[in-house]
């Protein structure tokens, strides 16, 4: 589903990703862990081309992200085509980023009606279905500012799911939440994983990673230090840096 | 109330002596204002009466502010016609200004250097020269271009021609163009401030849903920027209402032009200035009310509960006072 080969990314001379390889299979949950500044979020944002990678190859569903290979050259895709491809990849942000001027229901319908050109009534039906799935069907007329952080993040998940994505990216979805609200968001994500969604999750929730992930990648300093089965990686780490990291977060 | 026993403690509020002096001073000033505005004074015109062979004279009593003359001209056809032109100038040039300002703000933020440069230069030029100069320039554009043709330079290719510019391009149109272009420069900075104020996460979220740059601008960024854009824009509309009086310098008889025309004939300068001022104040009041409701509309979602409208506030105040009177004899407030 996602193939990352030797991806590099620099911001103004500072190399954030120094050749990353990663594979995500369909219906698998992949967790990216690591200290802050290790490049986890950047890697995630490269997958849906919010950031352009400088070198290497990144494929989603067999297709290059942001480029097209023709006659041995890479052609940058037009804004429109990048957008079309992005609409099949859902993303959930650390700070929710719900559209503040729209009600909960409109937040979940706007992508469907404006990007996928779904009929407004059909979009509403689907939105209500998804809101019920995240347990927020009673809040459809509320504005994001009237909801708790956990509720906002669940709406954000519903908004992403409304696009019927084949892949979901989560960028530290519980880091901005009060501790007692983390559980409700993780529960929604667990349900999603059970339903067979392919997910890449940047997280500091080691419990979630151990329970749900099929593979865990540990990033440090822009490279993948260690990866594999969560039970093995999180309980019997081989790399010295992962040992230090785990001793701090567990 | 914390009773800490059986007897409730009586709270004596702090006395603000200074405030009472302040109120007395303001009251005195208001009294003087009312006195000078509304009471009649004797004028230099003598009125003489002969009673039982004794002739007595005294100055005729008139309003210092000559409200009779104000009333006489307040709804005269020249003044009303001027008012219509003032409103027309304000509305049309503000529309041009807002549309242009939005466009220039978006251009300014474009990754394309040429577009951004053009936008910057436009703002620099139209903010950098006095609006009076610009009005005069456009009113006399015919002197610079007696005939106007748009085409490709150094060739004979022309897309369209305007003959006799000074005839086809009326003064009203010239002033509208001048005010609109000038306003566009100021509005572009206001619009840019609004666009910048929207959290980048909003754009990222829109992008991640697959929206194009244009869609996220139209559906997500601009509606949220409006909350920041509207208060200064209201300011600009009110400012424009009064700036439009500069049109009188190129012989366009808007409100101020109309009253100065009248006072040039009857020398009643002050009452006619009052006529114009009252009209300007009335229109400003209407605009301010409109701004309040517009702000309320675009603040939706930004606040947990919207602020009350003046009518709601009035109702609440009346209820508050009424309930105070009702509970006066009983125990006021809520018991702990």
C-alpha cells in the first residue's frame, strides 16, 4: 500500500529525513515512534505530499506521490492531480484543525460535496452515519469551539473517513488532549483498525502501539533505527537509542 | 454569602469619591452644551415696540445654531440629491475597493513573484499619493488622454477605443474610479491581515481533504478571515463616506458640495454645515448597525456563545432591574 524507499527531506539546509525505508501493507496498522524532531511527522506529511520530499521514491497504492514517471524522467504533477490523489488519503492532525466556521455536520460534508461532488443530501446521510460511528451524532449542530478536545478529534476522524480513504494518516492524534480524553479517541482508532483500514500512526502512546500495531518503526535523527513486531521492538529492543527512548516514555 | 455562624455579614462597597467629581464635571459640561445648543440668544437684529408712547428695543431672540434654517434646508432637494450622490460614491467605490483589495491581497501572497510584485507596487503607489491628487488626476484624465485606445504598444493593434475621454468619462465615474482604486490599496492590506490571521492548520486540513488552493481559499480561509476583515472594513466604509466629500473639489455636487453651494449663495455657512453633519452622522449610524450584525454573523463558531444584540442586552437589563426591585424586600442574591 505504501512504499517508501530512501526518502530524504531537508528544511533550509537541515536534513530531517536521511534516507528512510518503510513498507505498509494493506489493512495493516503501522506506528511511528521516536523522540520529537526525529522526522516522524515529516515522513507522514510526505506520504500525502503536504511536504515535497527531496530525493527517494514514495509510492501509495503503486503510484508515485506527487510525480509521474515518463520516459525516464519525473514530471511534477499539477496541483489538481495532486489534490485528486490526496483525496484518497485521510489525515488527522495533532491539533484537530476542524473548520472553525462550520458546524460539526458541515465539517464532515464539505469534503464530500466540494471535492467528490457528492449530492448534498447523500453527503449528509453519510456524515450522520460516520458521526454516529464516532459517537457524536447528537452534536451535529455544534461548532468545533463548543466541543471538548476528544470530541473534536473524533469529528476530525469522521471528516477524514467521509472521503472514503484507502489510507489514514494520524499525526500524534492524542498529544493535544487531556489525559482523560485520550481513551475515547484511541477507542475510535482501534475500531477503525479492526474494520481493516490501512493506518500510519505517529504516536507517543506505547500502549496503543503494542496493542494495535502490526509493525512499529522507531525513528531517530532522520533514520529508522529499529523496526518490526511491536511485542519484540517495545519489550526487547536491540538498539541502544531505542532502549533509552523507551526508558523515558514507559 | 459566607455566614460563618448565624448572622449574615453586611458588605459595604468601596466608595469611589473621585468618580462623583468626574460625573459632576461631565454633567456641568453637558448642561452647557444643551444650553448653548437649544436656548435662544438675543441677536444684533433689534425689535422695537411702542407701548403707551414709550419706545423700547431689544435684540430678537434666535437660536445660536439657527435650527430654523437647518430645518429649512435639511430635506431640500439639493441636499437630498447630494446625499444620494454621496451614498452612491461610497457604495460603488467601496465595492470596487473590496473586490480589488481581496484580489491584490491574494496576489500579494501568491508564490508567483511577478504577481506579488505587481500587487506590492499597486499598494505602494495608491497609498503613497494623496487621494485628493488622485481624484483630480482622474477628473482631468482627458487632458492626458484626449482619446484612449487599448492595444499592443508599438503596433497598430487596438482592442478598443474611447473617443473624447472628457465627454464619455463623466466626473462621477472619474471620482468613483479614483476612490475605488485608492480604497483597493488600503483594503488589500486589511484583507491580507485577515488571510494571515487564519491558522495554517485550517489550510492543511483543507488540503488533506483534497481541496485545491483556490477551494481552500474560498471555502475555508476567506470565511474565517472575514471575522478579522470586517471591523476595519466598517471603519473604511465610514471613512469613505466622508472622504467622498473631496469630490466637491472637482465640481461634483455630493452632500458637502451641495451644502457649500447653498451657503455660497445665502452665507448661512454654519447651519448648512450642521445640515451636512447630521446627514453624515445618520448614515454612519445606519452603517455601524449594519456592521454589528455582519460581525455577529461571521463570528459564528469562533465564540462559544455569540454576544447579545443591543435589543437582547436592553431586555436583559430591564429584566435585571425589574428582578432587583422584586427581590428588594426579600433576601437579595443567591444563598450559598
